[in-house]
């Protein structure tokens, strides 16, 4: 397909596609003349991933380039490639600090993961983000002890099983990696908004008119 068709099928403007090509986020097409190139389904799939990363996930271009490089490294084991790709996505977390709340939060995060049967990887950005979030809760005096956190962890474990099964449905290793990144980015707002809708329903049952 030509550039115009790639733009029409992907919903990405030709100017943006050219920008992605210049930045190395999209591999060049096959040259058919000095001014034209031919693109295929691989370009279309990669373009959708880039759009998910940059526009939906708000991933900086430089970070998106690192993620895509991780996807292409076929010499690295699949599990490590998955971890590298997803870990490069922004978490929005701040540093946990070095006060008593941060230290307690770190101990709670470690204990929580061990109780759930998970490995504790301090360098994982998600682990650091969890510690920072728990530290903030502690500083503000909101409940976040182990008993209150375990239900969240168990639900997260069930959700992870469902999500990894979705990724596993894709046959090719490269496509699995792309799906892991895209689904992480695209499903996080789905999860957030479903949670808020559920909270609204539960609050209506508990606090609505006629509940006493």
C-alpha cells in the first residue's frame, strides 16, 4: 500500500507517519521510486502500536523508541523482552522519599507481594510506584495495612491471569510483545473507569435513598 492508503487505514495523518519514519519509530517502506515507497500489513500493525504508545499512553518518543527496540531484539528471552517493554511504559509515580512512611511502605509492599506469592523486584518501576503510593496514603492517614491491601492484590492477580491469556492468544512472539504493550496502555483507562463505575453503583446501594 502507498502512504496515503496507510494513512487512511490507520487513521494517522501522512505528516505524522513521516514524522514517525524520521524518528525511527516506523521502519521505512520498500522504495519503488525516488519519491514513493510501498508499505505492508507489518507497517500498519506497528503504526497502530506507535499511536497507542505516543498518543494514548503519552509515552515520550525517545522512550517509545526504546520499547520498540526491545520488541525487535530476538536474541533476548521472551519473558525478559515482555518485562523490558512493559517496564518502559510510564507509571506516573513519584519517588517514595526516605522518611518513616516510605520505609513502612517499602516493608508493606514487600510483605504484600510475598503473601501473594509474587517475586519482590525492587528495581521494577511498578514496585517503586507501589511504595510511593503507599507512602502517600500513610502520610495522609488513610488505611493501607496488609489486610486492606490483600483484596487489591488478589484481584490484580486474577486480572493479570486474564490479560496474559489474551496476550498468549497471539501466536507470533513479536505480536505477543506488541499486544502486551498495547493492551497495557489501552486497558488501563478501561480498568480505571470500570472501577469508578463500580464504586458509583456500590455507593448507591450503601448510601442511596432508602438505605437508612
